[in-house]
């Protein structure tokens, strides 16, 4: 098999895996579009983070299934519940950076 063919197959497989994970987020109800058409003012709740922003379903790929009506003005935000572990890691990194800056 030619190396470029193998790379293409690996990329297709990786995208398939990522799209499968996206569906799991929607099915579990931990992600949703925020902002109402036709004037969309997307904003995530405090306990959420923005994954994507879009004004049309075409821009919303791969989350277009639950996008709803398109925006005439502004954008909707696709928001998901924050990962507690990721937040803790981010907080730890901020503390380590501050500590490193104090020692310099």
C-alpha cells in the first residue's frame, strides 16, 4: 500500500472516531446550542465552555443536527459542560506559572 493512501485512511478513521464522540456528547445531553434565531446572541453558562460558534447549520458541522433555525444576525454557541479534570489542570497550571514568576 502506498504511504499516502495509508495516511488518508488513518485520517478518515480519526475523523470517524471524533465524530462518534461528538454524537455521545449530544446523546448524553451535556452539550447544546445557545442563542435563539433570528437574532442570535450565543453565550455559554458559567459551568460550560464554548466548543463552536456558527450562524448557519453549514457552519455548525459536525454539530448541525441540533442547530435549529439559522441566525439572521449574530451567532449561536455550542456549549458543553466543563470537564472538571480539565478545569483542575488549568487551575494547577495557573498556580505553577504564578509560582514560577515569583521566583524569577
